[in-house]
C-alpha cells in the first residue's frame, strides 16, 4: 500500500475539491435544464410564426452546448478570465437573439442571469444583467415603432425582475462559493488525515525498531556475549580440566536454547519464556543462578514483602532490567566477589536492586564529563538507556549509585496498584 508523502498529498487534494464542487453543481445543471425546457414549451405555444419560433428555439438550444463546452468548467473552478468574457458575451447574444424573435424566450432569464453572475466579476455582471432584463422591454418598444406610454407600466415589473435576478444571482454565487470553500476545507482535512496517517505509520515503525533494538540488546546480544565467554573458557580448560570445560559447554548450550526461545518470543511479542510458568522472583533467581554459573561470583537473591500478582508489562520490564544489570556486572564489575539481588514488594511499589562489590566509578564526574546523548555503549550502555526507557513507560524510575572502590548499585522502582489489581494489557 502506497503512503502519500507530504509533497504528493497537496497535488492530489485540489482534484478532490473540484470533484466535490462538481457533485454539488449537478443541482444547478438540473435547474438549468428545467429552465430551458419551460422556455422551449413557452416558445412552442407562442403566437409567432413558425420560422421566427423555430429560430428562437434554435438560438435557445445553442445555449446548452455553449454552456457545457465553454462556461461550466470556469463556473465550477471559479476562475475569471478571457474565456468567461467570451462565454458571457455569447450567452447574452444568443438570449437576445431568441427573445428578439419571440418574447417567450425572455423566460430564459431565470437561467441566464445566474450564469452571468457566476461567470463575471460583480460590476460587469450586474451591468449585463440589467441590460438583459431591459432587453425584452426594449424589443417591445422597437417593435411598436414609437414610444408607447403603456411601456411605462411594464417598467416597474422589469425593474422588479432586475432586482430579483440580481438577488438570485448573488444567492447562487454565494452558494457556489460556500460549496467551493467547503470542498477546499474537506480537501485540507483529507490532506491532514493522510499526513497524520503517514506520521503515525512512521512513528509505529520507529517504535517497533526501538522495541526490537531493546529486545535484541537485552536478550540476544547479552546471551551471545555469555556464550562467547563460556566457549572461550571451555577452550582454555579442555586439556587441563575437561570436566569443567564440558560443564561450561553445556551451560553455553542452555544459554543458546534460552536465547532462541527469547528471540521467537519477542519477534511475535509473546510473553518471555522465563515468565510463562513462573513468577518474577523465580525468573530473577534463575537469571541470578546463571550469572553465578558463568562468572563464579557469589550471587544471593532475596525477596521481601508479600509477593503479588503483577501485570505482565511490569514483570517483563523488571526481568529485562535484571538481565541488563547482570550484563553490566559481567562487563564492568572488575574485582567483584559478590552480587546482592533484592526484589522488594510494597503495597504501592516494587523495587528491584542489584548491587555488586566491584571497582565502581564516580557517577557525578562521569555524567559531567560525558553527556548522556554522546555516551557509547561501553560508557553508558545502550542497555541502560533502554532500561530507563522501559521503566519510564510504566511510570517507574531507575537510580544508579556508585563510587570508586565501593561497588555499584542499580535500583529500579515501579508503582503498583492495589493488591491483586491487574492491568488491562495483561
């Protein structure tokens, strides 16, 4: 499916506005057809001789293709130019010729006047409308050969007809203008919706890329790092200590299998395998045991408070945070001997704390020296940024405490609802 760019949309939208005007203009076409038919019927029933009557009907009929071929499109698009002047002049001449031959043709004023008003700008349109309305009176006067006082009694009716014609023309012109403005507004709304859909599509792509990047880092990248470390350790011990090398290779195989299950899960947005049949505390303990087996560190995992059922979104975020914290211990906790892991439940919050006794670092000096947006993965860790982003999505916070020689502590705190309350997403 093609997504319109912002440059493509404006070129397509004006056609939609024209199409909307065309649909409304069908009502005017119907009015024009009725006026033509009524005028033709009046001409057929007039007392003029057949030749004059036929010529009058012929002139009136020529107005139809003249309007369809030359006048209709500029009226719809509301353009002003030489074409409109030619159309208006021809329209007036055909009307004048028809009403000169037979006064019954003057009934066409009900269609001619609105067309003049829609085709020309206001001053020349009003002048031509006045002339068109006075034309039948002028024809009666010229046919009499001398001024007939009775014509004065007809003038008020003609003047009233002029006023009504102008008002009708102004009203139709205003209706057409409002229809055009409405069509343009609809076109603009459609353009806005298309741009919004395009931006939403791009935002969805970016969000999915970010999700996959975080998942890959928190699962596959860390698992591959562990597998490489285990295989390298096994290679170094395969001669001197084959049993220990075999155990390391077995552990690498287990990590690889777990990673494959994780990959299948996050591609399809399924629940992580570690959380499908166990609680958060059990999943964190398994990760802690894996860290102990890989590194030989003393790892102790404890839980405080009454364990609660958690929304799956919260469990996933905390499990990924624990995995990232353990990965940082593997990579950066130089000289560490022990790792303390705490999962603390409270009525309204849950804390995950991972603390090691490694070399540590000066957090304040590091933050001042390297802005967060410029830190490489080795310095700030894409994982730490990913952890903060994950935790922020569920309203939690991440706190990192460290100092040289005093180890490092990562504390994740997330808010919880009342005991037993489940999220809608679960």
